């Protein structure tokens, strides 16, 4: 359910891209998930093909993943 909500709310047009920290914050704030649940939701979204890693942010100290649909 969370992956459908994530996909429909954030990736409505298909051209959007978001960093891992933004997706995690959105899931925690909007759906009330814990940090661990949000990380699992993002991981499941990638595993089952709802979202994919497009690239890694160069300007980030942690080289955050950037996701697209």
C-alpha cells in the first residue's frame, strides 16, 4: 500500500526525481512511518520495480541515491 501511495503522490507524471532523504522524510511526515519502515518501503519500491535508482548525487557527502519512476 505504501508503495502505491508513494508512486501516485510523488511520481504522478513520471519525470520527477527525488533523493533518498526527501523520500524518507515524506514517508515519515505524510504517512507517519518510522525511519526503519520508510527505509524498508523505499527498498521494497526499488526491489519490486515501483521506483528505480537513476543516479547518485555528486554534491552530497553521502552520495545519496536519486530515484525516478
